[in-house]
């Protein structure tokens, strides 16, 4: 469910007509709904009610500080995967004790910054990282709280580029070697081994792989406790999928996911953390574009937009589907026609949809890509010297620009010319 609905024939973000934002900000842009962000966060929070838990929003999905602050004020922690994200979360007012640091390639410098600034835990992904973390902690006279990310070797049944829990993926340590690696960690004086971490992939539309993974984590908890480790926190990762195609998909609900967590690991008495990103931000954001030209091709019509693959890369990168709707609601019963919907970038990959049935559109019309809140703005680039598009946040009948569109001068002046030129 989201808060982007037609009212009186025009698409609204909560109580704001999206066309008003387009008039004020110019297209293309992203707009997020506060109510949707908060609703999705609470669905997770409520699904884990009755267990000691923290929902750590995986901020790589959409990391604007206004979004982070909205969620943090509702009680969310943050899952970060770089020191940049750590500093951004801190700048948004998130305390260190609510920030979890994930990622396969944390550098000593990143670890030092987080340890000095305060951190809830590091999710360690390899033996060399254990050594570096231990050394940095000892050099600072600190003890680093850690979990170790285990790779449970389950098939998440999602797109290959976002599956992370198979043994051939780069993530975590093989679960079969977990006891050995925990023994190593347990002997390091700079580390406090507090738990286990697992994250098997993204956009999962079936609960079965979660169940397989969490049962393995439960079994491992018992073994590690018998080995003398005080396992008291389980970080169960993110990955719950969202319905990108309204008409034909119904991924599992957070409530059922919460029940699954309680059923598989609830008896262990551990504090539970989860790291949802996409399900919180995905349907809380849309990307709004204008049609520049309607071009008649050989046997097909192209809608050429002012938004492109550099603004929203998911279709090019993951073959992702986004529902696309006009800002002006089509008359009931209007006949649709197929369009190839493309951006202006010089790559055939700059295609958002092929032969998509839409109500007839003309140059100047505005359309919205639904479910673009997660892995949208954060993955944007300035390819073709196209400025990063603005982000806007709506709350009720108010809206605010939360990242402005850079001027061409800002972009161009970022380059520096060597003396010899
Ligand atoms: C990307 C990621 C997440 C979030 O995944 P979603 O599919 O967006 O919920 C959580 N944890 C880790 C470690 C990740 O890398």
C-alpha cells in the first residue's frame, strides 16, 4: 500500500497534486511519501512486537537525510555499508548505538571512524576483517561488538545480481566453518562476540528461503552457545520483496515474515535485528518525468522522456519492471496503445519498458514510475552530464525539496584541469 493515488483525476502524493510539485521543481524528479515510509517501518516494528528487537533500515536503498531522520524519529536504527553512510546517518541525528555496520570490504580507516564515533555492532564478513577490526580496536583501547555474517548456502530464488546467500557468492563465511571462525574471534581481546548475522538476498518474493536460513541460524546458535559463546543478538538481514507489478504479484507480508522469525528463532531469547531497505522505501517513492517527444518508429511508437537510465538504472541493470502511470488519470474505458518508453541517453539499454500499454500520450505530458523509492536516486549518476535529479519529500499537504538539482556550473566546476594544460 502507498500514498500515491488519483484524486479528482490527478495523481497525488498524500495530499499534494504531483503536478504542483512538477510545476515548482521541474521534471524529472523523485518524490517520497512520509506516510508510506512510516507505515512500512511500523509494519516491521509491529510484526516483531513482543520480542526484543530493532528494525535497522538498510539506508543504501534511499539515503537522503530527510528520509533517515523521518525513520529515526519513528524509532528505526540504520544498517550502513560504508563509512559515508555511517557519517550520513550520524549527520541525520542517528546515534551510534543504533547503527549496524555491514559490508564485505570495510577498510581499517572506516572501522576506526565508526569505533571512535560509536557503533552498535560490526557484522564481520571474513577472517582478515576480524584481524583488522581487532587490531584497530586494541589500538584505540576499545572493544568492538561483533556478529559474524554466515553464508547459509540457500537459494534466495531472486535475480542473480541480488542473491547473496549461496556458497558461490562473496558474502559472509560458509556456515560449515562458522564454529572455527567464532573460536578465532572469541580469542581476540579487542572483540566482543555477541551474535550471528545473515542476509541472503534482495527482492525475495517467497518466505521459504528465509525459513531455511533462519533454521540454520537457530541450530548454529545452539552449537555456538555450547562452545561457550554468549550469543545474544541475531541480525536476520533484509530482503523482503515488494510488488513492482500491481496487477500480478503479492509478495509475503511483513506480519507473516515476523511470525516466521518468531517461529524459527523466537525460542532462543536473543535480541532480533532486521535490515529491510526495499520494503520500507520502494513503494514510498516515484520518479516523475515528462514526455519530450513521441516518435514513430518502424512498427512501434517511442515515448522519449526527460528521465533516463542514469536517473533510474533498475530496468537496465536488473531487467526490472516499474509500473508507469500518467499524472492525469486516463478516462475510464480509454483505449491503450503500446509504447517503447525510453530515455535520451545514447545506449539501447536506456529503455524503461518495451511495448507497454498506456493511454495515449503526447509531448509535454507527465508520467510517474511507481515503486522507484528504493535503489533509485541512490544509484543515479551524471552520465551524459545529466544533473542528478532532485528529491522531494511530502508530508500531508506539505512538500519540500530535500536535494536540489545541481546547476551545470556545480557539475562542471567539480573537474580540475592540470597545470600542464
Ligand atoms: C542490501 C542489504 C540489505 C537490504 O536489502 P533489501 O532487499 O533492500 O531489504 C540488508 N542487509 C544487507 C547486509 C544488505 O546488503
